[in-house]
C-alpha cells in the first residue's frame, strides 16, 4: 500500500511538471527543438501557402481542362447540328425528287395510254378529206337538177342573144344539134365488141381482159369502202379519247401541276438557303493547316505579299540613280579588293535569290497541297452526306421490314414446330 501511494505521488508530480512545461511553452519564444516560435509559425505558413498554391494550380488546370472539354463538346455539337441540317435538307430534296418522279411517271403513263389509242395514219388529214367528200355529196344531191335546168336556160339565153330574135329556124336547128350531142355524150358505151364482131363471135382474150378490169375496179371500190369505214371508226375513237381526256385526265394533270408548283417553290427556298449557307461557310476562316503550319489561305497571302515585295524592290533597284564613281587609283591592290567585293556581293546575291526562289517554291507547293486537301475534304463531305442519306433510308426500310415481319410466339418449342412445319409441310414435332 505504501509503495502504491508512492507511485501515485510520483505520477501526479510528473503530470504537474508536464502541465507547467506546456503553460511555459505558450508564453516562451523558444520551441521544444530550440528554434524560435515565430520562425516555426512562418515556416508552417510558408508550407501552407505553397500547398495552397499547388492546390490552386491543380484546380485551375482541372477547370481549364473542363472548359476545353466543354468548348470541344460545343464545337462537336455545332458540327453535328450542321450535319443534321444538311441531312434534313438532303432528305427534303430526296422527297421532292421522289414526288417529281412519281408525277412524271404518272404523266408518262397517261401519255403512253393516249398514244396507244391513236392510229398510225394522220387523223386530221383523213377527217378533212372525209368532210370534203361528205360536203360535196350533200351539195351535189340537192342542187343537181336545179343547176342543170339553170345551165340550159343560160345557154339558150346566150344563143338567142347571139343569133337574134329573127332567126328562129337557125335557133331551132342549133338547139336540135346541141340536144343530139348531149344525148350522144350521155349514151352508154358497152365494153363489148361491136355487133359486127359479135356476129363472128367474141374473142376469149377480150372477155378475160374485160373481166380483169371489172375485178380490179371492184377491188379498188372495196378498198375505198374499207378505208372510209376505218376512218369513221378512227374518228369515233379519237372523239371518245378527247372527251375522256377533257373529263378525266385534264383535271388530274391540273392538280398535279398545281402541287408541283408548290413543291418547286419550297425547292427554290431550300436551294436559296443552301447557297446562303455555302457562302457563310466560305466566309469563315479555315482551320485546316498545311502539315501542321499555317492555313492554306494564309500561306497564299504570304506568298502573294512576298512576290509583291520582291517586285517592288526590283522596280526600285531598276529606277534608283547610280552614284558617281570615285576616281580610282591606279593601284593593283585597290582593283583586286574591288573585284573581290563585287564577287562576294554577287555570291551573296545569288544565295539570297536561290533562298527566295526555294522559299517561294515551297510556299507554292504548300498552297497546292492545301488546295488538294480542300478538294479531298469537300469530296469526303459530299460522300459523307450521301452515306448518311443512304444510312437513313436503310434504317427506315429496316424499320418497315420489322413492322411487316410477323411476330411469333416466344416459346422455343412452338417456334421450332413452326419452322419444322415450314420446312416439311404435313409434319410437326421432333
């Protein structure tokens, strides 16, 4: 017990000593390791400041990287939006072309149908000839007797006027002669041989020739009658086709043309928008660089500026007045030094010219390479648009096929039985 109490007293003493040392350390200017307290605080503050600067730089780098990622995402979003707009324009153009092709095929089919109904011979000429024939027939039937009587009276009046009223006998004789001539002209002439030859018997050759002529005339008459019937039928068909075209085809064509006018108006607006878009794209600065250097437009401008500068210097040198030569001393040393200076100047001038030439050649090669790259990029952009349009149509078609495909039962046994039934009709199962 005494030893235990002694140990407790020692522990309390040590604790009191530690507490006093702590209280003394806060008020003293010397730390436990012998360094001043203010120096330690300044050292700790510098360490904290350095750590804060490091953390600040790390945070700033992270923010900059995120800002760059955001700007890159914005550029990609803008490019995707432009691509989407171009695809929409291409889709609209394809729809317009499809509608135009549909209207064109409809009109071609209608024209083909109308052409199939037409005859090979010229219809207008046939109609005109048929009309003339009918008009002549109608006029000749009604006015034949009246015209004959009128012509007879007119001829008698002319004859009386020529002979006079006193020559009645002469008038009667002339009238009798005219009547006999008219009767002789109207008399039927038989194709048979005269009676003198009939008494001796008709020749078989004459009869065959006469029969051939009659047969030929009958054939020609039948052909003319067939042509008249064909013309009448063709006229009827043409009139029916014209009436059908006026009643059925013409309104449909008018509606299709009106719809096509509306579509063409939208097509013109779309083309105007694409032209404005291409002009805006041309005004934008190109980001493509030539082999990691300047852009091709900047390279062309530099080459043009250097060429203009060289041309200006050449003109200036040609027009600059030469200084009067100083009197030369007749010493070999001075002439040798002058020749050496001239030779060195020529060498330097040749080097400068060669360097300028090579520089201009490289610039021109870079410009040509940039033009080739621009053409390749434009080609790739056009191919990308075509591929995008084809992909869109393929995707749409695959969706349509999926909708049209029948939905089978999800049970594998039933699907297997269906497949077996398709392969082997009349069998099911295993």
